[in-house]
């Protein structure tokens, strides 16, 4: 606090007592805000420049997918303080979710795929379904989804030995494929290492939404058609550091020892073809996964935030 020293100079020098507004630096969990330390990360190649999506810079969070509206909302909520304080990063993520949930387009994408084959579906038969671009506006624009005999689902959505309250796909279990039919697992195949390579199901023709008698099941999972999807690059972005309170690390300990080795995971995904036509200019939601923004530099889809508080859970 420099106010007493400032007032002393004003008094002794007998100069005009201009008014100063003082505020402390905003600190966030799991990151550092020191320009000296951030510069070191850039110069030594720990990050890909000042606009790296993991960096707490305006150009960095813009490239990650944060919107101006979400940052303004965050600033209004934390306010201005005179003493240093540390704000939980999850609050900033919450503000982003609040903004994007109301206006971002939805698409389905599968990041860790396993093939699912519908045995009683006629080979070569294709059916289309309509889904809203944003459920908040059910009467708004729609997208068309192509459905066929072979699809991809998330590997995490199938479990061979499922616990009691597992409501996704399991042997002899049923789930609804989002926007389409209910399917039942009848068998699955595994490789020599014991990994599931293919799941076989049958579908219930009477379970088509809007036709016949509605039947509900507890689990609904997302999917993409094998023959009508696009392979995309995806960057899964996490906290830059593993330590929550970076300002509290012991003296003499190099802060770079707490760099998160998994802060950036480069992978691929299969997504709806309509995703490539999206021109909304903001992040989109990969249904049941999180919000992703197309990187202007490399064309990859950066994960802006998950659908839930990342301080308590990772991929949802």
C-alpha cells in the first residue's frame, strides 16, 4: 500500500494533490500473472507464444474461445479490490458457460471412438433426422443428421462390466442414440490386448422420436455416422499449472516445476459434417463433452471449457 508515501510526497513538495485510484492485480488459481514469469515461459518455449490458448492473456483466451461478454461478466462479478486476492479459475469458466449456453450452436463429435454396428439395420439404408442448432431456441435453425448402419460412439460410453448405476451402453443394456432410436447391445468384439474394437446392437424401430409409442430409457449417448462424418484436429486444454495457489509455493522452488505436462493434449475426433459449415464466430458445444473454438492459427478445435466445473471433474 503506497498511499501513505504518496500523500507524504504531496505534502512535502506542496504540489497539486491529484486523486489516485488504486487497485490490486487480479490473480487466478492454477496460473501466474507475473509478466516476468510469463515472458520466461514464452522465451524458453514452454508455451507457443503470448497467444498460446493456455496463457492468461487477452490474445490467449480469445484464441481459446472466451468471448468478450464472458470476460465482462467475470469482471463485474469479481469487482475491484485494493489488496491482492486470488479468484478461482472455475468462476471465469462458469461465466463462459453462461454466455455460450444461451447462444452457441450444438454438434456431435466423438473424441475416443469405438465402432458400433446395428445388426438389424438394412445395409446401405440411410435415414436423416433433424436436430436444433440450439435447444434454447427450439423453433430456430435446425441441422440435419445422417444415420446409418455403422456409427462411432465414445469408448467411455460402453462398459463390459458395468456398475449398478451405469446408465450408458453395456451388454444386454439399452440406450437411446441422441435424436434417433433406442439400441440394445447384443455382443462385442475385443483385440488381443482386451480392448473393445466393435460393438454389435439391434435397434427398436418403434422407438423413433415422433413416431409410434414413446419409450424412454435412462441413458442417452451421442454418436456420429461412420460414412458421413469429418475427421478434425482437437486440442484438449487444461490448467497451465498443477498447483492451485501458485503464489504460495515455497521460496527457492522454481515455479516451472509445477507446469502441467497434460495442459495441452493434441488428438483427433470424428464430427458431424455440418460443424465445418458453422460460421457463428463463437465456440460451439460438442454435445455431452464441452465447448470448442476453432483456432485461427492451425484450424484445430481448442477446448474452451467443459460442461461442468473443471475444478471438480474433467471430461464430462
